C-alpha cells in the first residue's frame, strides 16, 4: 500500500503534465462533460483558471455539482471543486498557473492571469 508521501511524490510528477481532463456533471442534462484544461498542482489541490469566469459551463457545472473526476496523464482522481475566494489562495493559484505556462506560451497571458476565475479541486488522495 502506498503511503501519503508516495502519493504526494506521484502528484508532483503529474504536475509537470501540460494539461488535465476535468469531467463535470451537466447541470441541465446530468450527463458527464469533459474538458481539457491547463492546471497547476500543489499538494493535493489542483488549480485552474476560467477565462470565462463563472459564465463558463464547466464552472457552472462544478458550482452545481462539486464532485468531479480529474485525469492527469493516465491517472484518475476524484475530487471536490470550489471557486477560490480567499485572497492568498487566489494569488497562489494565479502565480502557479502563470509560472507554469508563460515560459512556453507565445502570447501574453497577463490579462488571463489577472482576470480569470480561479477554481480549485481538492483531490481525494489517501
């Protein structure tokens, strides 16, 4: 049986992946909807930024039904999503995502990093 330290080490390796897949439950249909999205991972918390804010369907779905599934590489996690509201965590999420993607992105991510809505998924990692 893997220890918590081993799981956290595995998560740090997965944090280098370029994107993840988040499956939400449709708030109208009840059907699963999967998106590919940039992410940052620290500890057992996965952060994403929604350029469409709370108007994005995936965010609306997560607000309605926070339980979600996340795939990173070939690894599946269940978790519970939440909109980030605490100032220090908001700053952390934005910094992590910009540090990860700005170096390899050809465009300017500063507006996205400043105005997008931070969403977190607390992963169920034993």
